[in-house]
């Protein structure tokens, strides 16, 4: 299966529809904070651009300032080392306790355009009538912008978006867990200082590896910047690498991903049922887990076991038996083989024509990650130039596979060390150190990249003294980027708004 952590939700109830009508009033922000001309490719970056805009949410007008700009990073010698691109949306005359949320994607190597134009921003990308055609992508008003309840700062880590180092060879210095977290934490601290937001409740929203990053950034902010975040939202996060990568090699990993395969089969048949999904979860951690952990079943017991798995997942019974019930690597080519279709691990219910039907293994581009969602990149570049006024000749890097390949997970580059990637201890320690900190984890049912079962396992094993009333898990129909389904984006935004409301104390007059 493809590398699981590559990249990869409405707080308005269905009646709270937002109409976004940007007012394109441009103003140039300050010159780069270095005080002089930039070197290398950074010469292509313009000064910050500020636009005054307005949205109408549930009949209420919300005026806000949009800033597209960069935050300069410096080395110990005082020389600039990098510039980090960001986009900020701040409500005019906002309340003193208005939250401030810093948003980033994952990869490693993914820019924030996914969450920006897919979920939280005032404008989102519409992918056509079926929601899956990048060639028909167009920007539309976002009926569920999170600006309704929080200011937003979307950050592109070094190597993504328009964030670059002065010297090309220095970029790899940022491509590791700790340096990445420290650089994002520094960017957040700079934004807070430059904009006088020290008193604002601060939140982090990260998707996929961005969820992993959120835990690391929260700790870095506390330890090196003296900033304590009030909460974090992790969307389809990587939390425990050993429970995700190589799941077909051990029983517990397979058991934690089986419910996602069951959900996908129901979704493909347009028959998703919460009750049956709960049954699949119980089966996965009961009979399925114990059977996989022991010797292979034989006779009638084997027939009954493999037949049940086949009916639950849509994978032919002979394939299920051949794989002894370990199905994570088999589903993509097998669930739609008779129809010449292949499934995506980013949403196991998402089927497209198989470009290589003659092969037994899944190969070629992924229909979601390498397909219609790639349009986020071009859409954001156009949006930044024509609506935000940020005009540059630099290419916007939506998803850089070179960053991913070079990533250092724990002193080593490459895929093997990602098996040990974990932020469970980080979450526990932060919950213990900051009594008011709250965490919301969100997943799509049919995501095989970061199965929701893994996060549920982690949450279920947190001490009650840390997790009770402070840690929540929500699951929605869809896959890794379930927010591409507008109805599920609306549900997630509703839940996120409730999460903020429970976290932020009311001010007099609220």
C-alpha cells in the first residue's frame, strides 16, 4: 500500500448557510522583515498583501481582513535562512476571547491548500456534480467557513506552498520531525507577536501527518516559545505508526483497519448503517483478532470465517482465504476487479477504472491523492493572485514527494523508521501538563491510510484522569479527506464549533 501518511470537515447546522462575497480591496503590507532585499528564490516573493473582505453567515455580515504573506526565519548569525508563507483571516472588531487557529496539512510535504480550500477558508473548491472531477474545479463561496467561530492562520511548512529556504541545499535541514515542529512553532510565535494576539485562545488544526505535527508543535510552542495552546483538532491523523504501517503483518493492526473496510463496502452499496458498523467493530476486536493471532483456521470453521469476511468487505472469498484474512493489501485490486475497477486507500469506497487491470498489485496514480485533489494547487495559486493580491512567479508546491522521501523520522531517512513514529506520549504529557487543553480527533470511516480504529485504540487507552471530558473522537462517512463530501464537511464543522464553544469561556455580554 502507498505510504499512509501522505496528506492526508461544518459548524453551521444545515440551516446556517454562509454566503461569501469577497470585497477585493487591496493594500500592501510591510516589506520583508529582513529589512533588505532577499536572496535566492526568495526574491520572487512579494510583500504581504492585505485585502478587506466580508462574508454573510446566517444573515449576519462578518467583515474580516485577509493577509497573504510570509514570515522570515533567521539563523544564529542573523542571516535569513527561510521564508514561511501563510494566509490569515481575522474578523474585524473581534471579541477579546475570539479563538485563533493555526492550520497546516501533512505529507510530510503537503501545503495547507487542502484544508484551506477544502474545509475552513471563506472560499472552497467545487469539483463538479459528482465531487470528483479536478478538470471542473472552480472556486465557490464556502457555506461552512470556520471564520464563523475562529480567526484562521494557514501555514505552509518549508518545502511546501511558497515556503522556501534561501539556499536550496538548506531545505533538507527542515525535513525532520523536530526541526519541522520548531520552525512551525517559531512561525506561530512570530505571527502572534507581530499581530498582538498573545491573549487570544490558540488552537491547532492538522490533517494526516499534520495531526502528528500538531502534537509536536504544541510541545514546541510550550517549551521553546512560551505559548500554551488551548486545544487541537486532528483530522485523519497519524498517531501511532506501529499500528498503521505494515498492518498486514500483525493481527492487531489488521483488526484496527478491518472496520474501515467494512464501512467502505456498505458505502459502495449505498447502505451504510451505524448499527452494522458497530457490529463490525466488535467482530474486529473479537473473533477476527483472535483468529488472526492464532493458527490458521481449518475445515468448516475456516469456511465460515472467510465467508463472513468476504461478505463484510466485498473481497472474493478465495482472496480472503489466500491472505489468511489479512486484507489491507488485497482490497484495492480485488473489491472491484470483476468490473475492472480499483479502490483508493484514501477512501476505500472510491472506485475508478483500473489503469493496469492485467497486474495483480495496485500500481499507478491514486485517483484521489494524484487525481482530482491536485486541483487544489492551481486553484490556490489563482485565488492568491486574483483575490488575495499575492502575486509571485514562484510555483506553488501542493504536494512534494521529494520532501516525503527525505523526511527524517527519528535520526534516519526513509520508510522504515516511520514505524516508530508516535505522538501518544506527547498527547499524554500535554494533557497532564495543561489541565484546560482539549483534543478532538476526526476521521473518515473508509480511510485506509490512517484508519479510525487506530485513533480509537489510542483514545481508549488514555488514562481516564487525562481524557475524560477533554478528548473526543468523531467519525464521518468518507475517507482521508472526508470533507470533500459537503454534507460531511458540514457535520464536522458543526462538531468543531461545539468543541470551540466548550473550550472558550464566555465574555461578559456574550
